[in-house]
C-alpha cells in the first residue's frame, strides 16, 4: 500500500502560513499608525483630532484582526461570519485573497472529487499563488512535491484521512507494546523500591 501523507498535517501547515501572514499584516498596520503627542488633543486643532481618529480606527482594525483571526482559517463560514470578515477586511483586499486561498485549499481535500480533479485544482492554485508574490512566501508549502501524495487518498474509499485521534491511538498502542515486552531486571526493581 502506498504511504499516505496525512492531509490533516498539510492543512495544518498551510493554516499556520495564513495566520503568520495575518500577524505580519497586524505588525505593518501597527507601524503605520500616526505618531501622536502625549495628552489629550486640543479641541481647536483639527489636524491632530483627525490623526487621533485615524489612529483609533487603525488600532480597532488591528484588534479585530487578532480577535477574529479564526475566520481566515475556518473550514466553513456562516452568513454572519462571512459578513463580519468582509467588514474586518474593508480596505485590505489582500487579506480577502488569503481567505479565498484557504477556501481553495479546503476544496483540494474534498472527498467528493477524484485525485485527477484535485491535481487540476492544485495546478490552478499554484499558478494563482505565483501571481500574488506577497502570498508566495507565506504559503510556499503549496509548492511542496508531497502535496500530490497527500491527494492519493481521494480515490480510495478504504483510505480515509488520518485523524489526530487515530494517530494518538496508534501511539498509545506502541507505548503499551513497549511496556509489555520490556522486562525489568532484579537490580532495576531493587532500585525502584529503594
């Protein structure tokens, strides 16, 4: 049987990349905030008041991007969540592209399509990512040669995606086998009792 590369780990890597891109965007917004003088701005100084408003709105956007970061990587979004995402990314179209990218990644591992279809989708996704050079570094895992191997399970009904629970069970079994076949010597037991 060919070795399956678990799609769960593939998605995990790509999700990490998207979250890293969001963190970089938050840093960029934080550095581009206007510098303000200490204290409360004068009621007559319109320029300073405008800068304060801009700074406050940018800070709100940064906190929204942090609070709602799960919306960028969640598999399925409800109508209200999608509306919230659109509101958060207003004025930041490149972040909407990140969400589109995640939708494409989830579509790759959809059991309703065959490997050939998924490979076609992967090819399209790679060409799409190449166009957005700023995304390229973030999700360079898309170009990994093992992505094709992760799609082999789509054709086989008896070849489901490995879950964390299954892997945890396997690990537990291996651990138990070790303890079954490990024989403690007399010296070891005496040391334990002492």
